[in-house]
């Protein structure tokens, strides 16, 4: 059964630190919650600037559902974390009818 909280709001606001500039960069992105973490999918995979920033410096901040968090982000390896990847894919498909790309996990401290 899919949790009702996955449906709203539609966006999460992620701030990464620029790998070149050192300045904060915020994006608006689709997400799904699961457990205590939040999951995003990068259609641009590792070519997206925000993913490059996160992989360079996993310290992030994000806002969702009126709450602000500090935490860390990481890429999910679909080949070794298949159960988690399948679960996130299913939730993204239900919420957005889309799930193609690199999965990123954001966990608050």
C-alpha cells in the first residue's frame, strides 16, 4: 500500500554547494518520502550539475512540507541496492508516472 503522504506536496527544494563556486544552489525537484529519508531521481543522471555538486560534497540542506533539514545525500547503486531502487521506482511511478534516472537519497541528520 502506498503511503498517502507521498502525494503532496509535489516538490522538494534541495540546496547543494557548487563544486566550483562554493556557493549554495537550490533546485525544485520531484521526490518521494520513504522511512526517514527522501528520494529524488535525476533524469540527467551524473551529468546534472546538482548531482555533480552532491557527489563532490554530500552535505546538503532541503525543504519539504514546510520543514527545513540539514543532512547528507548519496547516489543509490541500482545493481547492489535493488530492493530499495525497486521501491523508489514504484513510488515515483505512482506519484509522477515517471521513474527513469539515477536515484538520489537525502537523509536528514
